[in-house]
C-alpha cells in the first residue's frame, strides 16, 4: 500500500527518501553475516569487530531487519533470516539448561552466565518474524522461546517480565527493568500478529498499561527505568554509571518516545469497546516530556540520552536510536491525530538525522554524537545496530500496523 507522504506535500522525507535510506541500511547490515554462523558486531566502517563476542540481541535484530526486507519486498532477505535462525539455535541456545546465552565467544563458550529477558524477548521478535517469512526451523525457534518465556520470564502475578536469571535458572535476580518489558511489548505484538494467539496481545496490553498508566503517570510522565523485586522504584539505580547502554540512570528520553509509539500502535489490535483513553493521554504526555526536555537540552541540536528527576541533562550524548524513535513517534502521532505539529517535528528531526546522523561516507548511522555533533564512543563504539534506523524508514512507507511484521504482504 503506497504511502501518502510523497504526494502530500507535507514532507521531503517521504517514501522515496525513506526507501533509499532503507536500502542503504540493508546493504550495510549484510556485512555482519559470519561464515561461521550468526551476525557480528559491526565497526564504524561496516566490518565485523573481531574483539567483540557474538551478542544475542544483535543476532535477533539483524534477523528481524532482513525478515522485514523480505516481507516488504524491499530486498531479498530470506537467506539471512535462515542464517539468523540457525545461529540462534546452534550457537546461542543453551542445550543443557534451556534458554539463550547473552553472548558467545569465538570458541563457542558463553561469554557470561546471565540469561536476560532483554535477549529472550528479542529472540521472540526474531522468531515471529522468521515464522512469517517461513524459513526452516522458525517453528522450532518460536516454540522454544515461547516455552522459556512462559516458564521463566513471565510474571503472571504482576503481569510483567522478570529481568534476569543465572545460567541454570536457579537464581532469579531481584532487579526488574522497564527496558526489557518495553521490548517485550514489541515482541508480543509481533507474535500476536503472526499467530493470532490472544495470550500475546493480552500480555502486551498488560505490560504497556502498567508502564504508561501506572509507572509513568504517577511520576509526572518521568518514567522510571529501575525497580526492585516488588516493583518498587529504585530512582538512584546506576547513578555512578549513568551512561550504561541498557540500564542508564534517571529518565531515558528515547524510551519515553518508544513507549508512546508502542502504546498508540496497540490501538490497532484493541478489542471492541476496550478502554483506550489511557493510551491517548499517556502517548501525548510522554511525547511532550521527551520533546520539551530532551531536544536541545544543553543548547545544541539533538536529543540528550538521559536526564535526572529534576529534568536536568545527565548524559548529553546524542544516540542514533533516540532520534530514530523520535521521528517514528512523531509520525505515529501524526497518523492518529492528523495534527500538523507532529509532522513539523517529523520534518525537523529527520532534517537533523539527515544532516548529522547519517554517515553518507561509510554507511549506516553514526551511533553516538556529542553536543558538537562529533562522533564519540563512550557508550556505543562502532555501528552494531541498524534495527532502529531501518524501522524508522519503514514506518512512513507503509500503512500503519501494530507491529512491523504486520507489514507483510503490503508491498510497496
């Protein structure tokens, strides 16, 4: 289904622009495929960094990207999806204790002993995408990840995901995190759109409502990231390590945008008569806080990474994924409200990405910039991840769906 963006006159960042960038990202991502299995961590030039272990989240995200390329008809991705599924089952699956390793060394041994919800929900996202593509072993992967999430990560009492276990699943960490639950919403909606099993839809709604309508709303839309075993907020968590790539201190600007978008997309799979007022309120409020306090918070263009509870900048580095989530959320709000201010934001932030974030010489997006728009590597060396950027391109090219895997069969 062709987008109206190119013909609307409302943006220079319509289908033709987005398609060109999406194809460029696919080309860059192809360099991550390893002959020995799995996808490697790409450096700034698009070469696999041999010093890095294989990481589960990268393998899952690459599998999703190539799956979406195949499903939309943008590029041939089937062989890459099959490669990703085989890598997850042959390299990352713990054949002794079940579940999937966080990272694997070149020797084949796990790089650490943790079993993380973050990794496992991305395995579900990859498996759902692979299932839709229809590659061999996708059903096996989906069945295994479905079972391990049911047994080890889904907390039926609190209706959220546990965060992490030790390797043999004998010790559950007391920490709970919002990041893994956010990506769980994404994975669960994809699983629902592929299988139509209401379990996944219901869990996605439960997690999102808890995060947005309880945690965020009760903190003036400054969504807490970190919680203890009883889901009590740990506001000072990681204050000594504020730039952590997965557990940063304080309020994470990009996550406010991401929750806003995910909540809005849930409306597309709501049951008739279901209360959705909390979605409209929460999505607009989270977006408003992220825009007001995240953009140019230190006097320079771009979104800061984090702020404290007084809404003051903490980590001012500009992460590429935050800009990607910002343009996706602006577009999503414009789609649902038709308010021109959201298209104005979409254009302004894509202009920033085009000017500063796209690496027009080496490919992909510069992952981390300072306030002077110069590349820095404190949190994200190299360019391991095209997932946020690629999804940002896809969103404006097709009719809005609850998950990206729902784009299947629409064509260009």
